[in-house]
C-alpha cells in the first residue's frame, strides 16, 4: 500500500513537471508573439506618412484602428501569460508539497 502511494505521488509529480514545462513553452511563444506585434506597431508608426501599409503593401485606411487591434491583442496575450504564471505557481507549490510527502 505504501509503495503504491509513493508511485501515485511520483506519477503526479512527473505529470506536474510536464505541465510546468508546457506552460514555460507557451509563455515563450506568447512573448514571441507580443514582440512581433510590438514590432508591427513600431513599423506602422514609423511609416505613418504613407497610405500604403508597410506590413502588407496594401492600402491602409485606418492605421490607428490597426494599431489599436494589435495593442488589444498584446493586452490579451499578457492576461493569458498572467493566468499561465498563476497556474505554474500553483503547480510548483503543489510539487513542493508532494516532494515533502515523498
């Protein structure tokens, strides 16, 4: 019985480790996406004198709306990052408790 309990704790610990690693990868991807969006905003602002979009070479009608949409996406990604970080913190705390039990 004690051995099977240890196996369950070990299995849960490994599962949590995998989830933490997945969260880290997701956060890295989100940060990369945020950086891309920030670069697009900078490019749009840098070429604000042109009626041609510097990103797609098409006509740009409402540059401010495009920038606002990119900013909103950056904010949404930041919220997702915060939620993932909170989940990771919870998992790490639980892992510490499992290690203590083990």
